[in-house]
């Protein structure tokens, strides 16, 4: 068992490395495979496609699935979508599609009772670029 701890700086550095090497216009799985390679290479404890229970009235009624859960406290959710996570002003895009992904990560954080996660978009739109949005669990941190 590794005691290596992921940092925000590491996430940004490795995602930038993956993007610089592969460029835009691949599917999510290509970027996920590159991240898995880096997580293994660096010796992180992680789970890919981690199942997250969805509870209702005290019973599990479904499952969510996280792209990567990096122990002890990070969620990495990958997208390769033609939509910007941020507006020109640097604010979180309020587009319903982006809000859906943002809320998805928040729900994962709440289910796992962890503070932070990342929504990482290898943007495939006209403004093809890497976008990383740090998301805070609204029940545990400041947003």
C-alpha cells in the first residue's frame, strides 16, 4: 500500500502532460488510459470505475461510477466534450450540460464524504483546450 498523496499541483501537471502529448479530439477513454498509466507509474492507490451507492430512504437504489477515486481523498472525473467549463470571464459556465457534470462530481464527493474532486475536460470544441475545474463538497468545504 502506497502512502503517496495526490496534490492539486500534481493533477494539473499530469493532465497538462497528457494533453500536451495526446492533444485534443480523442475519446474520454484515451485520456483515462493515460491517467491510469501515470497513477500506476507514480505509485498512487486508486480505483478506476469505482462504484458509488445512491441511497434513498436508507436503502441503496442505484450506483454511480467515478472515473478515478484516488485514495485517500480525490475524485477525478474525465470528459471529452465540446463545451467550455468556464466562461470568457473565468466563471463556471452555467450551461445546463456543464452544471450536470459539476453536480455529478459533487454527488460523488457527498457519497464518499470527501472534500474535493476534479472535473477534467479535454475539450473537443472549437476552443479545444484542457480545462480543470476543482469542485468542493458543499457539505464539507467552502464554495
